[in-house]
């Protein structure tokens, strides 16, 4: 790519309006510092409802979207950036919206030959009233990320999680309920359409929830994953296929589960804007392949800028 970041004006979008705001602030700060080390002029933009006005005033050359969760990762901010004609990192409007909607994404992935869990969508009040499937099962919002609002209902549980009907619930009226797949938690980054490697995530809390994912010492990461070779290759193949089926760009991360007793591998979801925190999986995988953090940030930014100057829509 004929692109030098030195002297370019990069707006790093961070913070935002989702429950993942705090993680985004950390991701964005790390990316902003890396871009400054690379010689870019960086504007840190805490993305609020006035985002369009702020970016119009800043006139950046490219936007590094470090937002996580709803509004920043679900196609909404991507639509704003498309309207403004600004190049931006990661996936476009359609891929972002599709990947964030778990039910629609699962349908597309299954049609593309990607093995996904069973289950379906249920009204949260229905899901809280009685078990809609035999435990163990997993309950999660249909349109959130990063293990926000996720509950594991164990075998023998007397009732579903009552948090679903609490006044504090803000994650939508429909929840995805899937059978719980025992075994290993795996992750596979995809960069430029090619799988990077596979990580085996060992949560210290027993379940890879929000705290295990982002809390210091919340989980151990084994890279490359110590799993049978055929499973390793299959995890990379499914991740590449999922990335392509959803129409993703740049870097994504697929989350998978491997039942090592029954030799069953399923892909849970695709994250179109993986975390870029000190404990995040994609930077660790890149480093394992010899790509340090600054090089990773540079590649993501170059990819966005090249698409922008080529005039190609990321939609």
C-alpha cells in the first residue's frame, strides 16, 4: 500500500455509549499511543451523539474505530462515517450489523457451512419464567458483545436467571438461548482474510465472562492452543469462512467452543472490532506471529486508508 502514516491525521474513536465503554477507552488509548509512535497526528474522540459534527470539524485523513459494542460496532457509527466519506477501520455497515445480531449471524454462518450451536431467540420474560430448554444452557443478549449480560444456567438449576426481568436490564427484549457446549474456549483472529492462530482461553473463574475476559489475571491464554491438529486446522478454517460469509474487512476474532470428549467444535460468534487492550487476544496472536502491537495498528490503519482512497465503500 502506498501509504505513510507519518504526518497523517488519525481520529481514534473510543469510549462511546455502550456497556463496553470502559474497555473501549483502554483499547483506544493503546491504539492512539501506537499511532503517535508511528508519527501520526492523533485526535482522541470520545464518540457521543455529536460525533458527526466533531469529525466534520476535525477533518481527519482516516478514523481508527476502537469502539466496542452497540452503536460503535453494530453498523451505526459505520453509517455515520460512510455519510461523511471518511475512511475507517474494520468492517463496514452491513457486516458490522450482521455480526452483532447473533440470530441473523448464526443463520448466515450455518448457510455457509459453519458449525454453530443450536437454540434460538426468546422473549426475556418468557426465558425468566421457566426453562425453555433443559439445563445446562447459556443465556445472552442477542445484540451485545464481550460477554455482557451472559448467564450460564447449570444442570440442576431450579429456575432461570431472574436478572432478565430486573429493572436494571438494558440489553433488549429478546435473548439468545443456546445449549451449553462443555470443553475448551478457543479464539482465532483473522487478518486480511487469513487465520492467525488459535488461542486456548483458560478462565480462572470457571467461566469466560466479562471479568475473566478483561480483568487482570482473569484468564490464562495458551498460544498456540494445545488441541489436536485436526481441531486446530478446523478452527482456523471455520474462522476464515465466517469472516468471509459475513463480509468482514480488516481484523476479526472468532470465538469457538471445543468439546474434547465428543470431538465437537462450534463457532459461537465473530467480533468485528476485537479488543486492543493489554489482555486482548488478537494483539497476542499477532505478536506470536512476529507482528508487534505498533505494526498491527499500522496494518489496520493502512487497510482502512487504502480502501478509502480507492473509493470503495466498506458497506
